[in-house]
């Protein structure tokens, strides 16, 4: 695996950014305007995925990064749960629900695989470079 120098280079961060934008655009519909708290909650959860990947990466410690990836993965689950509410309350169509849920499941799987990879890595991170 080539050395990644910025979180913006991570495929999981790029995918989480795209999904966060997709959630944002869905919540701009008039039907969401009456549900301010729910609208903000799902947008926040979607943003949390990308933000935790970025924060964990910039902590420069493998173990901290893995911890933040776990939080990001948990936020994927939170968004998926909220999508069930959105489809049940007819804020989104069944087709939209199936597409987005599938994309979040794929992202969650990729995050888990990356966590496994990092757990097996002997590199401790930039923070510990002089101690390795």
C-alpha cells in the first residue's frame, strides 16, 4: 500500500464525503423542513463519518486512528438507522433508501477492513516515528 500523506487521499474519506453530500441534498427537500431536529441529526451523523476519519488520521497514531475509524463506523450505523426512519416516514423513496443504505453498508465494510489492516501493521504512526 502506498504511503498516504493526507486524509483526503483515503478512499473511505472520499466515499464518506460523497455520502454526506447526498444526505445533505436529501434533507433540503421541503418535506424535511418540518422535522428540523431529525434533519440536523442525520446530517450530523453523515458528517461525523468523514470527520472522524479525518481526525483519526491527523492524530498521527495508528491506535488513535483505529479508534476514530471505529467511531466513524458507528456513525455509518447511525445514519443507516436514521435512513430507516426517513423511508418509514416517507421522506425518501424506497429506491433512494436501498441505494444509500447499500452505499453505507459498503463504506462500513471498507472501514472495518481498513481497521483490520491497521491492526496488523507494525507501524505505530508519525507520532512515534523516532521510537519505532
